[in-house]
């Protein structure tokens, strides 16, 4: 049974920071590309950050320079550090694990709410 469990969300003041975590089980974590997406009310889901199985990273334009994605293949966990939070960062943040092969394996967590407000 594959599980991706996000944690670390909450209410933060503008200008603050958060570190989100996503703990994976049921997959060979090290061979998966791991991503964070977010979905805000009334908006489309957008990619926040991706870290490949080899460690390469890619960031969404709206957060570039303010987020850092990292992974720990021993703890089977991917992290997202966000700094200088803005109200427009308010969204549900989802963890995704994907592997491309003869078929695409694609798993999602249930999300963690991040609210940026004073």
C-alpha cells in the first residue's frame, strides 16, 4: 500500500517561513521523482517544485527564489522549505511521487493546508 503523508502546514504570517514534509511508504522512494504541487481556491493546480531521483531540481515561476526542495532517501521523505511567504501562497500543498517506465506510476498525498495571513 503506497502512502504519501504530508505534514508541516498551518497558519503563518506574511514574511514567515515553513518547512513541509512528505513521508513516503510502500514505494522504492529513491527511484521516484518527487514533487510538490499546490491548489488554491479558484485556481488551477500548479507545480511548486520537483526533485528528480538523481537530485536535479525544478521550481515553479511563482515561487522561484523562495522555495527549496530536498529529499532524504534514507528517511524516504521529501521536504519543501518556503520563505518570505505571501498571502497568495495560501493553498493546499500536495506531495506527488512519479516514476516513468513501461507504465507511469503516479501517487498523491492528501495534502496539507498552508494559510498565509496576518
